[in-house]
């Protein structure tokens, strides 16, 4: 069967990113696929029901993440948006400030400290 799984490639910061994300998503499930006991270098992650493949690339590349692709988190409450945005935004970069917009009562778009782009909003 054909399937589609979003895949994020890191360069030496995967384990730190997973630890950071766990603070924003306490129910996040990480299943190691690297067979190791040390820092995670390859895993499947489930955040809010969405499976994501993550990998720490051994070679260094001339590129990293871009906000052209983002992970969208739809929350039930403004409080949840604020909490997740505060955690993921720590050390990151805000692309659209936390505010009310025509499409959502509470929304922000940010890159976390690892360069992963997140859109966080109250579901419309």
C-alpha cells in the first residue's frame, strides 16, 4: 500500500529538538528506529495524532528547514495556543505574531530554535 509520511531531516540536533518538543506536547510519542541507546538519531514521532519521521543526517548539507513547509497545530483553546507558542517560540523566530486574524481567533507562525516552522492556532 502506498503511504505518505512527513519527514524532517536534522543535522546533529534531533535529540535536543525532541526533548524541546516534549515540553510543548507532553503526549508526544517517540519510537526510536535507530536501535541506539544514546542520543536519538532516527525515530517516528506522533504529535496530536500526526506521524512524522525524523532523522539526524550524518553528512552536513548546505540547507536546513524552510518556512515553506510548516507543521500546523490546531488547538481547542487560546490558552493552549499561547502555551505551545511560548514553549516552541523560546529561542526561535516569530514569522507572524500571536494575535487574532480573520481565519483564527488566536494564531501565530514561528520557527522553533531548530528551524522547524510551526503554525499554531485555535481551530476555525
